[in-house]
C-alpha cells in the first residue's frame, strides 16, 4: 500500500542520505526565513519527526483550543522572533 511504500522510502533515505547535505530554503513563502540559505538534511528529518509527533496525538488541537495559539506563535515566543505581518509571537493575555 502507499503508506508502506512511503515508509520504506523514508527509511531508505534515512539510512543512505548525507545528513549534512544542504536543502535549499524555499523562497516563495513568507514563513520561511530570509536569512537562511539552506537547512541540512538532518534538520529536515528532525523537523518532519517533530511535525509528525505533534500532529499524531492531536495535542496541537487541544493546545490551540486553550487560547488560539498555534505551534508557530509558541515557537516564535520561545525563540524570541520579531513580529511579522503574518505571525505575532505568543504572549499571555493580560
């Protein structure tokens, strides 16, 4: 089936990919950083794992229902990002 095939391909890539190889950052979306030229394959794999973990348990839905904050606003707050037209870092309501 398609899931098993994708899983096999992912495992093959994880075993054979050069984890330090550069993956160019897409330039056609505002949420990608402008000051980063590329991520490593290692970073991309870890990002995919964290996204799957976050969404697999749907904990993000519960968290978002508390005050509307999504993963992006929360990470922006923790990492002290500057506000952007498309994203404002989370802060507690006063």
